């Protein structure tokens, strides 16, 4: 095939072996397309696949004729409403911000100002000013600690500019990590920062985006707590949503609408449709602080989260240490156990100056390294048991602590209950009942 090399988005002309000439936009391959196929969108709007064996020549008519799959720069749009509140929605990506653009076949952010009002027209009646910030378009599995810092800076700027509510649209897979990061980075909040996502994209008839957005906005406007929270469906139906503390929440199902569960504690609040009034489920919350927020934004990426398992090779711990890690969170089995033959590797890592904390894979319950001899050996090696912190919360907290405190203070900070990530005692009714139904 003699030709110019086309890129996705180029307008091209294909000359085929049978004399046919095709003109269109080069499209991305789908997961079902072979690498020997060129996918292009014709002028009539249809997509076709052409075998490269049939192509005699490719002529590029215009480079980058269509912006397909490109991430737009951050954009800010404001619209006026009929209400009295200043509401900010920060879009970071994920399913809630995904929509198929049928004109080009690309997936693009759905949450522009006009589309948001179209999706949730009730907001126009609440908002005096509705600001939509398209900060980034990142799949949640691609989020990095540097992205947490960008989100924190944007939230801080919006709060300081007078926002009465801040809602962050985020992919659900790692939303708990980011919500925890904001909880540590922005303390003493004057309003709740509500993270929200959806399990089904916003252009599907069965989307949960609208319900969740309404509930999240109501939480940030009405709730008495000043915390970073995740607000999602409480049941598979559109009956009520739950507001979960950001440092105590986990996605517990891959696809259910009510995928999120508060771990070792109750959700902070319940919001029943259609009015989404706040029903507090606990009085153990951090109240709004009108003098806040108190920022300490920064995360150290030299932290690892490692789940232990039978037959684990201890070299993993030593390799992570040798590669420059400053901290490791071990998610042990049961009460926080790791294979006994790995304890010497833990000691060598600790002796080299690396913080090693221990959590439990069971999620519910807490670490106790004093029950069995191997646990006591682990403590003697220098590992620090982290009570009932979720493994991912401990990972985020360690990243934050290493960036904001001296190494000498990191252990003290990790053992402190900073924003409700640790329980002093456990209640029997926090186990997830819906798992048994």
C-alpha cells in the first residue's frame, strides 16, 4: 500500500484495487476491529471498515479535520438561573461525563452548561449562578495524586469565590480515593463537597446521572456537615440516595446503582426522592466551618498499596523499597497478617526509613497485631497497625502525610483520627445488610 500515513481525525481519500475511491474521516479502531482495517466515516454519516489489502493509495486531504478523542482544555461556563444560590459543578470525567457523539462516533464530555441544564432543569430554579468547570477528562482508573491536587485547588478557588455548593463529577471506580484525598487536603470546610458519578452514561435512558446529580447538589446546599462526601443511589431504584463520608466509602459492586457502601460506620445522611431533604443518620459528623477551609494540598506519589496473598514473594516489598518508595500500605489478611517469611523484608524496608502501615483486606473490623505471634513480630519489625482504616484511605492518607509533614511526624499523623477515617469503637449494625438480600 503506497500512501501517506493517516492519523485519527484526518480527512482522507482511499483508492481501492477495484477502482473505487472513498473519502471520509479516519476513525479509531473499535475493540472488534482488526489492525489490518481502516475505519472511516463517510460524508453520509456511515462508518465503514476497509481492508488495507484493498487499498492502493491513501491521500491525506486535511490533517486533523476532526478533533476525535482529544481532551479539550479546561473550560468554564456560567449560566444564570432564577434562584438564589451559587452552584459549581466540576467535571473530571468518568461515566457521568460520557456521551456518544453520533456525528463523529467519538465519546466526549456531556457536561457542558447547556447539557447540564437540559439534564437537570431543576437546577436553574435553584441557582442564581450555575458555573460548570470542565477541569479534565480522565478515566477514573487513570487518576493520579497530581490530579487530586488539581481538583483540590479548583474546589478551594470555587469556595473562596463564594460557591454555596460544589459538586464534583467523577468516575466511580476510584471516586473513593479522590474523595478521601480532598478530605485530607481541604479540612474545616464551610460546605460539603459532594462527589457524584453514575454507573450508566448520561445518554442512556436508564442513566442514574440525573438522580445522583440532584441528590449531590442537595447535599452540598443543605447538609450541616463540612466534609468531602460521596453521594450515590442507596437502592437500585430511584427512591433515595446516601451521602457517605469520603474517607469511609468503598465501591462494593461493579455495576449496581447502589454500589457504594460506608465501611465500619453509617452513612452521614439519607436523601429521599423527589425533594431530597436531608435526613441525618448519625450525629458523628464534622460541622461546617464558616472560617474555612484549611488547605494542606500536596501528595507524594512515592507510596505503594500492596495486598498480601498466599505464596507472596517478599522481593516485591524489597523491590518497591529499592525503587524509591517512601511509604507502603500492606493490606493484610484477617487481623492484618502477612506471610511470616516476609517479615524480614518489612524490617529491612523500615530500617531504610520507609513507613509501612498495615490494614486489613476484610474491610469490616480492625487490625489487631497483638493476637498472634506473627502479628507481634510484625510490630517488632516496625510496621504500624492502622486500626480500621480502609486500605485505599490509608494509601491516600500516607501520600498526603508524606507530602505535608516531616518523616518524624508521619507515624503520629497516620495514627491520628484526622477527618473521621478511624473509629474508636465499632457498632454491629454497620455491616452491609443488602449483601444478604
